[in-house]
């Protein structure tokens, strides 16, 4: 299946900039960057769940925004 991953990470602090790099690296492992904070990924259900869990561990749920769109 094809999915789009879009994120917005607060980078006003040093930990925020670190989170941004980690989120981007996780996304690079699963797909191709199409814009600065948007990746398209072709994954199966198991890979999708692993990607989703990895990204949810990396972000700060109070400051950051993460979206998954299935195509």
C-alpha cells in the first residue's frame, strides 16, 4: 500500500531539532522524501505498523504534529 507521512516538529529548541532529524531518518528508512516534511512510502501492513510506532515514539505529542494518509 502507498502512504503519505507528513509531520511538523517544533524546532525552537535543541531537543526539537534533534527530534526533527530522528523523525526524518525514520521516514527515510521507509520511503522517499517528496517535500521537506512529506514522505511517500510503499509498505505492507506490518511495515506500516512498525513505521507508525517508531514515529510515535520520536515525536512530542504536545508540540509536534504527525499525519498518515493511505492512498
